[in-house]
């Protein structure tokens, strides 16, 4: 018979993260750039006081334990207070992506049965237009002061500041079961309706430990973090929680993610660490390149940048290192995995290696961190070896991976062995580094062999004139499918199809070379900035490849 350990059974709770930050890192700043240029300087102590005030206010809005509370908001201290107050009281914070189509937002708010919506004034018009469809929403709270609140045709509208004003700055946070739901996000879904993922206090706290671990993201009290990933995108990759765990400073940029704004925040707030999707960083370097010598890059204190959400192009990794001396931590994950699952962190064998070899390591999606088991399975359901060549679908399992979508039966998203199928296609090398080659639905199958659209896209954006590139498979009478490269050029640049092909010749294997190159002004994206390939496939469905002579 097993013997019970004699350790305390204290729940892992989000309210304890904030209590810790307020006690040990109370003076550490939280800097927010709000609507219309307003800047607010807060700190962890004040966030804790105001989260307590908000917790006292929630019952006055009719919010009880288990209820869902929606936000349509940029990154700010008020949004951070909502993260802690809502979850801390046992309700569920539902961060809605405001970039979704209005019909999708209405669907999500209805599906989650949100009774209250907290919103930034930027989304006031959107909500007023949608209000007749939002029959379940009883109350609206604008994230502003009373004197900033416009007259809006929304029921029971109050300003955030008048809601919490005068309420006690201490709150007796309940000792919840750690399995209690704390927050929820809907997958952006390129097809079908979005699906809800429901995180728990336990999964969130465990995920925070992983972000603070040395071989996770090494987030620490010495970091000043520019959060360039939105707080409505998978809890800003968990950083608002992990930053409280370690007492990091947070710089919350509101809606302003232009290269110019990000650069200014980094300099002004001595940021050491930042995170964002590749598109954000492409804009950042566009600004730096345009400014040229007018910028004194030595003013930057940046050391590490996490790039995730889409594959980090090698050209971006090189630029960060060569221009700014910044190490790019590529990370892979998804809404369903909280999101961090694999992280690039170097091994002893990589010490002293040539930069070009190191870039190759960083161009992969990284290795599994403890807490997420990552495996690749073949079409026949067999687990594939870590041999650097066997390509299959990634499946994951672990304490911060979902077991079912919101509203479905527990474990309904898992197979009999408890694995969640991610839909990403990859191989794993003998060191455990994952290399994603595609989403399963984006894979190009040419004559029975797979061509990686991601590798081709990364090679194409390595060209100095290219801003963005997408590769899709189009029908071919001999090969079933062949790759078509669709390119957006940087402003003022010119490039021809043959020049692009010549550039790619040394960079990808010959039979992967696209059969055609087309230039467009822009590419369609999902609400989280990923290429919307379904739209591209529709758009180019009848594209006739010059190689298809049948
Ligand atoms: P989301 O749930 O919106 O965060 O999207 C998750 C998906 O983004 C994953 O399933 C991948 O297809 C993609 N993704 C995330 N990070 C990476 C990465 N580092 N490299 C390639 N694809 C990524």
C-alpha cells in the first residue's frame, strides 16, 4: 500500500500569485499606455489593492462564482486587475479577441454566456452596434474614468473607476479548489465556430513556473517585460501570471504595436524581455531600418525576445542577433496548451558553435518543457522516433493541456491514451527539438511526398525585398499538387518571379521550388495574425500553373 506524503495540500491559486507580488515586489512598476495617449504608472501593490476593490464590486454586477466575465480590451493595468480579481473570486475571465468578426464575437459572448462585458473605449462603437444581439449581457463597464465615459446606448453602463471607487483595498480571497476554472479563450479557428478553452488555477500556476524556469523563458525579477502579445491572445502567453510569480516589471502597450511605439517603450522603460508574433517584429525592424543611423541602438537594454504564434523566420532571428545582440527564443504552443509547450533553449553541445549553426537551432520550435509531453504520430497511429526525419502529427498531453472544449464532456478532446491531437505536422530530432513543417490541413502533397509550406515561406522572407510570403498547394495534373508562392514586397521594392526563384534555388531542395510566384499587395490574416490559407486557397483555386501543360 502506498504511503501518503506529509506535505501541506495548499491549492495552487491565482490570488496567491498577486499576494506574493504585492508583498515582495510591491514597488515594481506596471506601466500602461492607454486610450488617446494616456500613460498610467502603477505597481504590483496598487494592482493588488485595486484588484481587491474590483473583487468587492463584482457581486454588485451580479457576478457569482463560476460566472463568465468578458473583456474586450488591450493590454493595460485595468485588464491586469481584471485577470486577478475575476479569477481570484472564483469567476472566470473570458478575454475576447476584438479583431474577430462581429458575428464571431456575438457567437462567443453567447456561447460563454457572459453576463458582464468590460471594454476599452476603442470598442464602444462595435459594442453599441452589436448590443441588440447580445441579449445575455446585462452590464457593460468601460475601462476609463467617470469623466471619460461617453454617452452610449448600452444597458447599465458604468466606468471602471466609478465602479471600484471607495471600495476596500483588501479582500479575503476564497480558498478555492485549484481545479476551479479561472479564465477562458476561444480558438480563432480558420474553419467552423470558435471553440472555448477553459483554464484552471492549477494549470495557470504550473504554467507560470515553466515560464520562470531557466530553460523555460527565464522570466525573473530582473526583467522589464514589454508585453507585445495581446492579453486576449491565450492570456498573453501566460506572462501576466508569471510576471507576478517572479516580480517582473510589465510594460503594457495598449493598442499601439507599431515599430516606433515598441522601440520607444523599450528605450524608455529599459525593457530586457519582450514577446510577440513574427508580424509585430517585422514592423519593429521596418521602423529601425527606416530610421537608420538616426537611432542609437545602444540605448536598448533588450536581451531576449520570444517569437511564437507562427514560425519565426530565420531572417528575423539573424536580425535580432546581428543588429541588436538579442537572443530569439522561439516557442511553440496553442490556445489549447496554455500556450507554452516547446521552447528553444540551448544545450551544452551548442556552446561555442558558429552563429549560423545556432540560428539553425533557433529556427526550430524548441524542446518540450517539463509539463508537456510532445510526440509525433504517423498516419497509422504509430508513435514515430526522434530521428530528425519521421514526419507526423504532433500530439501533446500534460497538466496545462486541455481535456475538452467548453461545453463538451470531460476528456472528449483526447484519444484513449490521453493525447490531444494538435493538427500540427512535424518531426523531432534526436536532441528533442521539434521542427514544425505545416498545419495538417496546409501540407502540400506533391507526387506523394510532403513539401513544407513553412520552410518555403521562411526561405522567401529571407529575401531583403520581401515583407511577407505564403505558400499554398494548387492542383497539378501530374503531381496532384504543386506549391504556389504568393509574395508581398516591402514598400518601394521591386522583384520579379525569376529573381525570387533564383534566390530560392540555393535555399530549398530543387523539387520544392514553387511552380509559380505571384505578387499581391497584402495577405489575409486570422484575428491572431496567422496567414488565412483557406482564403488564399479559395482565391487561387483556379490558378493555372505554368508547369501544368496537360
Ligand atoms: P493559437 O491557438 O491561435 O495560438 O494557434 C496555435 C497554432 O499556431 C499552432 O497550432 C501552430 O500551428 C501555430 N504556431 C504557434 N507557434 C508556432 C511556432 N513557433 N512555429 C510554427 N507554428 C506555430
